[in-house]
């Protein structure tokens, strides 16, 4: 008599395949989704005899789904322009941690920022990486949630160098004067507008006097912080500098060093800076016939600033853009790879869990250790191919129909056998 269990096993296997295929099609538009491939295997065999040559005669017991393998091929990358969207190109998974502390792994980079400024996955888990301290990232520290908004501050930096690209009019009359402002910053980030004053005292000779507003140093009138003389040769090149107060002349006529600003009213440390007359050997201060003018000024200090926005580099470094015009690293995303990605356990919400079969994750930064790179403002789409899935759907459907027909045939054979007794 026929065994109904054989076509029934085929029906179950085909039904499982249809479910896997339909799940792939349902996730056609799921960000970072990885498709699956059902793989069949035969069941055990019953030996019903031997051939004349002694070869075993076996009868199979049906089929089963041996595994539903995950397909980790690269999905296409779509640009979104949203800075919290991130896509992995190559191997690796973003590392996230849910509210219970469970580490999960995902390819879906459709992140957002929570009320605390933490980069967060769509399921609410926190995206992990290496936070930066004062713009410096230590990848040897433990993974932690990455903050990309709120509370991030670029600390102030006091001015240490100033320079003026300027000309003093060689044809000006003795007693003529010229002044130009330069903004500098103290250790607290407070701006102070210094005035560089120049007065012609003779042929190729000028006095200089740098002043600061009196209110900045707790005084009623402007205060001089440095003064001296400048001398020029017949070509208009600066060749002599004398400092009478505030600083030291650097030979040969290359600048005035260690100009002090003491007693700042805001309580900042004493501001000490250099005034450079050359830049990479090129003169910055000249005296030729022409209007006295300053074409550019430069100083290296800046005030503190709050985080306005951020961008992402290919190695996962998050560059903060601050209100003081500075950019600095505020963190770096971590990526994880596994010895056996097929051993990962799907956890829903585009998440995977590590298992004994997958092996322990190797976690590090993008672009190293076989890990892929990260694209900012983009998403990796599902790798499900509609045409391929419909082809597999047709094959699975035909398999189901064939096994159903086998059951019908077995039923007819059984019915004919019963009718023989009538």
C-alpha cells in the first residue's frame, strides 16, 4: 500500500518554501533586509532488499527543509541626504544594544536621534561605537552609545599666534597714523578686539602700539599691551624691530613674541601671544608707496561652540560641526563581523543575534579587518530580487501541486484496493 507520509512530507517542505519566499517578497522594501533560500534534503531510507549483485534496494521516506539559508549579498545603496541614515558597503553589521542590555547586530542604518541626542535604531536600541573625548577617539575603550546631538561642546582655545598682512604708506607724512583691529580669544573663549596703531616717526620708521579696551581689563580707558618701533630698508622690507614694552623682539625682524594681556576682567588666564611678521619665510608687513591698508588678519584662537550638525566619513568617524566654525570628531561607529554569518539568529526588527554557530563577533572600525566602509546620508535597500523570488515561487507552487496530486493518486489507489473486497 502507498505511504501517504511521503507526499505529505513534500507538501510540508513546499509549504515551508512558500512561506520563506512570501516572507522575502513581503520584505522587498525593508531597509537592510537579507533574503533567504530554502534548501531541501531527503529523509531517511528503508532498505527493502538487495539486488542480485548485492547492492541495497532502498525506499526513501520523503523530503524536508534542511535549512533556510540567509543570503548576505550586498543590497543596492540609495542616497537619502539624511545625515542619520547610514549604509554599509561590504561586510559587517552595526552594533546596537537594547534596553535590556542585549547586543544585537543589524544592516539597517535608518537611524534617528532620541531626546538625549543618542543615535538610535528603528527598534529603539542604541547604536554603539567609540565616543570621542576632546576630538580624540580611543578604539581600545569599551563600546558605548554614540551621541550626535545635545551637550556636545567644542572647548575654547586661547590665541597664541596673530599676523597681519599689511602695508604702511612710505609716502605718508611724518606724524601720519594708521590702525587696524584684530580679534583674539582668551582661555575662557571671550573675544577681545585689539587695536594695532601705527604712527610714522621718520623716513622708513614707524612706532607701533597695541591696545585693548579698558573694560576688558577692568580699567576706564584703553590700555597698551605692547609698544615699540618698526624700521624698513630702501626696498620696503622690515629689517628692524624694537620692543619698548610688552613682549620680546624676535630676530631677525620676524615678529614680537610673548605679548602679555594680564588682569582680564572675565577671570581668564593671562593671554600670551606672538605677532608674526613672516609666514613660511614670506614677509607680511611692508612699507611701500601706497595707501596704508590691511588685506587680511589671522589668529589661531576661538570661542567655545555648541554642536550644530554632523557628517560621516567612510571609516565611521562622526565629524561634529560646531557653532564656532570648528569641526571635530565626536565619535566613531563600530562594525562587527562573524566567522559564520549563516549561524546568526534572526531576531526580527532587522536584528541578528550571535550564537555558538556564528562564533564570537570581531568588533572594530570600518575599513579594517575585512569590514566594509560606511556611507553617510544613504541606506542599503533589501537584497530581495522580485524576478528571482517569483521564479522560486512558481517552482515551489508546482512542487506543492505535484505532491498534492500524489496524495490524490494514493487515495485513488487505496480506494480501488478497498473496492476489490466488494
